């Protein structure tokens, strides 16, 4: 290999130059940056307001996939780790925007549960497409095997999140 063929040195602090400890310390801030940069300019970007709304919509969608599960405002508060009044304002905003519907519980008529409206389902579908487009744009110069391995490891990581609840005992 000639000096012209040598790979360019990695920038200071690049993952290949970090110690194991530094690399592991950098993971948390990297996850924070993922959320902050999700408004990346791709086709049909999600507005900042709708991006915020997808937090609640995603929880309702995820936790009602099983037809017997129901989500209340209290459950939203618990799942987001926020005060019930904050969750109530977030839910009300989604209802006013036309993305969520309130309904009587089929299990306990005294409770009010949440469901995505057709517009909420469409926003979540558009959000998922946006996420996919952003991922493909960000990783466009990656080898396909690296893209798929990263996706597999991210899903494995997210699948292991339930273990955090077990730690609290």
C-alpha cells in the first residue's frame, strides 16, 4: 500500500480511537442526540409539534396492539414518567389535533381509555416512514451489512429495556 492509499486518520474522538470506557460513556449522549436530530430534512418532515405528539401516540399504539389492553391518561403518565397533569395536557393536545379519541373502557365503563383516530394512525405511519428515510439518509454511505447489523443491535437493545423495570425491584 502506498502512502496515497493509506486510509485517512480518524478524527479525534472517533469511535475507533475511544477506549472501551469512553465509548460506553458516549452512548447515552448519542441516544439523546438521536431524538434531537429526528427533524432531519427528509421528504415530508414531521413538525416539531407533531414530533412531540408522537411520544403519546406511539405509547398508545404500542400498548393497544393487544386488543385486550387499554391505555388511560394515567398509564401515559406512568409510561412517560411524567406528572399526571402533564400527561393530561399532552393527551388533550392530541385529542384537539384530531389524533386521539377518548372512549369508554370495554372492561370497566367508569374508565376512559385512549385510541388513535384515523388521523393519528396516518401521522404514526408518516412518522415511521420519516424515521426510515432519516435512517437511510444517515447511513447511506454504510455497507448494507453494517446498516442491518446496527438495526438488529438497536432492536436487541430496545428489546432488553424491560430489564430496567426488573432492576427497580
